[in-house]
C-alpha cells in the first residue's frame, strides 16, 4: 500500500517517516522550496531538525502526484484542510485524518467536513498522545486509529504499525476526533495555570474537570465514553497538558505570564490548533446545550476580553456541586 501524506510540517513528516518503514511514501509540501530542500538534504530542517529521513520517502509540491497513492493521510492544519482536499485527487481511496480541530464557521469535525468534500472516500481518524519529534525519532508511541469499517482499520493499522508505533483500531470516529480537538484547548488552559503560577493542585484539578468537559461534549456528539478515556482522549490530554513541547501548552504558558495572544501567535511557524478551536468549540457546546466553562475561559483569554485574574475568579466562583460530568 503506497501512502500519500498531505502536509510536510512536523507531524506530517513524522508520519511519513513511520509509513516509509513498511513501504513507499509520498510527502506533499505546500511550499515548493521546502519540498526541494527535503529532497536535497533528506531532512526537514524547519520542522524536524536533526532527523535523517528515509530514502523511501519521496517529496513533492504537486498535489497531482498524490494520485499514485493507495491511501492518503491528511495532516494539514484543521482550518486549511477543506481547501486542500478540494484540490486533491482523493476519489474513493481511504482518507486518514490526522489534523485535530473543529472547523471555524461550520462547527464541523474534520470527518464531517471531509465527508462533504470527499463523499466516496472511506474516512478514518488517527489521534493520540504524539509529539512529532519523538515519533520521528522512533520512541515508543501508541495511537487510536478509528474507522467505521473494522477490516479497513486493521489494514491501515497493519500498514503503519512498527515495534515502537502501535495503532489501536476503533470504530468510534467521532470520539477519536473530539478527544484530539478538545485537549488542544485544555492544554492552553494548563499552560495558563503554570504560567500564572497557580500551582500543581490547580493544574491537576483543571485536567480532571477538563476531562469532564471533554466527556460531556463528546457524549452529546455521539462519542463513546471508553474512547474518550483512551489514547485519543485522556491519553492525549495528559501529554499535552504537561510539556512545553506542546504548542498549545506553550501558548497558554505565554498567556499566563502576561503576553497577549496576538503577540504569541504572530509569526509562529507552527500552528497551535487550540487557538482556532477554542471559540468554535464554545459555540458548538452552547448549541448542544453542554457546559464547558474551562473552554469558555480559554476563548475569553484568547479574545482579550478578560484578564487571567478575571477568568480564574469566574471559575472559582461557580456554585459548589456534586462531582459529576
């Protein structure tokens, strides 16, 4: 099975590196200069410096070249993915979505958006606790690979599996997506807690109550609770709420230290998906009648309509009640 990877950022390149261990891979880069540099240097210096890329990995800046792939991995940023899919020859080939987010404007999950743009393609989702550098370096990693067709899930998992990269297949596409999207927003909140010096107790409480928000929203959208408690939900949440390797956590850290969202987001090479997801997630939760006060606090901070002390006071002044979802 020849794999095509759409997006040559850190995560796309890391997944191409994984897929190249078991067969042929074509990595598509939006920037022709980056594609040429990867071909020349066998390294993606801007995104994964120091990682020697597999000789099995081809690289191109022409979307038409993806026509030779048997399955496609879509790793472009969530807010740009629809436009890219419209220009990509997907057809009836399996489309494995690896971006984490909710589309602005439509409030669609990536699988819902992809089903509109690629109506005959089987849609799958890859999500879980993954720092791209560690995956590319061959460090042990486990992920969720969700697709409605169990046979296709097993085939895709077998194609990507390595001794140090373990895809666990699931049929809960919605659950796998929601975990990945919501944890990005919660990681910003955890960064704020640490940046503002609110303490480890506060961070632990935020992770626990944030997971409750993730679960409430996921169940309302049709996800399975066991998926949200697995790799793509709780697992990813724990990882991204505890390390500056997380772009979303590092964004929150800066906010907690007093920097503005505008200054932190301007000029970044990499994308902190949670910044785009937060306001859309809040709107989607309100439409579903789901309470997500932590997500609302993050959206407020990013919009600059309230300061850290204001949102913390608002969270701490919520009524005391029983611990529940």
